[in-house]
């Protein structure tokens, strides 16, 4: 990746030869194989993971028997017996992801490599009782699995991404914006009952950043801030090559960072918060006040994406009012990025989310230069600022990747649990 020193390339995690660490070690091995496009031999795995050769051989045999990895030919690297190369078997495991947005609910069935096998989008049902709407999503999940022809025994589970805040411990969504009546809805338990599958739940921005990490879109960056632009705005965080969630699963609520002291008043009573100055509905309202858009209800989430796209199109066609709205937004967002990048000392900032495409041209043209001027670490290391490489609908893919991450990614919590077991 441009601008990132070689020293910052992510290091493969190492295992431990202590007793009762089998699950963690298996996750280390699988993660190493998954991250290597060319594949790895057992000898290479033992060296990179710091495990005994027999331990690696036993783990690889279990993974081969389970169909999670596959042998991909032999490779000679000097005298002696050629080494057997091991690669991830993309068809060894699947997961379903669901992204619930106030406007659209997206579904994606993905394989272990993050490739979409089946997908579906439908308007979010805000007219029915939330419990009934979620149960109906369970029916769609079952239909998608059946339509795909994938063996249900290969489905590891369902991941759900929603606007925050969430109560991760109880699996409930607390009170998402633009979703009236969705107060402490037990999404996880409803979907588990409706599908008969394990369900994991997370914020949409966290799901998006998991998709970046799991599919390899982050490149070599081990530390990254992901700015999610949806109906609301949030931030996802990767540190040390792991997704950071915070104590309650609600990391990244950046709505009350002040970007413009003279900006609009926020519902918190202060002026110029991200929530009051940078959200898509604010930009659309500013454009409407300038006559760029016709007078329609700016609070209608279903029309918000089309309205923002119209503002971007007008700016591209030379409308000064529309261009000014987007430029002010870029300056405000650059302030947010500089605060986060300086506070966390990350290598990379990635923009994404369903409302990102209309903003991409203006933001990528203006934000990097402004952040460079404001950065306190520009003389130490470069900060790469980019748009997501994942296609629209990444939140549903990320939701599916939540299942993969929970099942197979090595992390400190798993190590502690294994040690206590």
C-alpha cells in the first residue's frame, strides 16, 4: 500500500504449545492459511505460528477432514521432499449476513472467502411490529439458503448488522434512528428461533470494518479507522489487525465531535456536531434551502440516497450551490478524520457505507490535503485515505463475515477462555 512503511505490515499471529490451547491454535493456523493467497506448507505454518510440527500437522488434518482447507499441489524449495501447499477451501463454510437499514434490508450468503453466493435487497418493513418484521427476515434467510443449494450443515450461522446503539450482551437493538418503535427489539433471539441457526449481531459500521478485514481489502494496514456514512455516521476501528468493539460493542459513536463551532445546533445543545453538520439528511437540507433540490420531505429515509445523488450530480454539472454543500461537508469531515487519526495514530482511513458513493469524488479530492495540514504525525508516517474497495452492500457481506470472525479468528478473549478451560 502506498505511503505505509514496510515495518507496519501485519505480523502473523503466533500460537502457544501450552496445554488446552487447541481452539486458539486452530484459529491461528486457519487465519494464516486464509491470509495467504498462495497458500502455505505445514513447515511454513509451524515457523510462522511458533508451534511444534506435530501440533501443526494434527491441526491441519482436522481442518482438512472438516473441509475448511484443501491441499493445492506440491512445491519444491530445495533438496528433499516437495512440500504440500494448503489453502482455504472457500466452499468449506458459508454464512448469511443481514443488514437492517431504515430504508433497505440487505441479505447476502457468502462463502469462507467472502464471495457472495446469493443476495437480496428489500424495503425495510417499518409498518409492521418490529418483532414480526424480524421474523419475516428469518423466512427470507431460509429461502435464500434453499435457493442457493448450499448444504445447511455448511452454514455456520447468521450475522446481523444494525444501526447503533446495540446491547450486544442481550442481542437487542436499543433505539435506532429513523426506525420508530424499534425499542429494545430482541433481534438475535427472534432470528435464532426463525432460522434454527446461531446468530451474532453487531453495529453496521463494525460489520463493514469486519468485511474490510476478512476480505483483505485493508491491504497491509494493521491499524485503520473506517468512516461509515449511512443514515447516520459512525467509525469502525482496527488496531493490531483486530477489530475493536469497546466495552459494550458501541465503539465509534462520533456524532458529537464538533466539526464547526458556528454550525447548526445539535440535539445535545451544542453547535457544529457531526450529527448536526455532516449527516446526509443535513447536506440534502442545505441543498434544498439553496434551491438545488425541489421541496420534498427531507426526513424520508427512502428518498435520502436519491436526493444526495442528485446533489452530487448537480455539483458535477457545475451547480455552485451543490458544489459548496459538498465542499463544506468535506472540510467538516476532514476535521473529524484528523481528530481520529491523530488520537489513534492509525495508518489508514477508509470511507464507506451506503451514502459514500455520491460523496466520494469531492471527499477524496479535498479531505487528504486538509488532513495532511492538520496532522501531527505527517513527518513520522504517511496516512493513506481511501474509499472502500468493496461493492455496495458491503454491510450485509460484513454481517456474514461477523460469523466467520467469531468462529475462526484468533483473539485474546479466545486465548483466555481456552486457558481457563
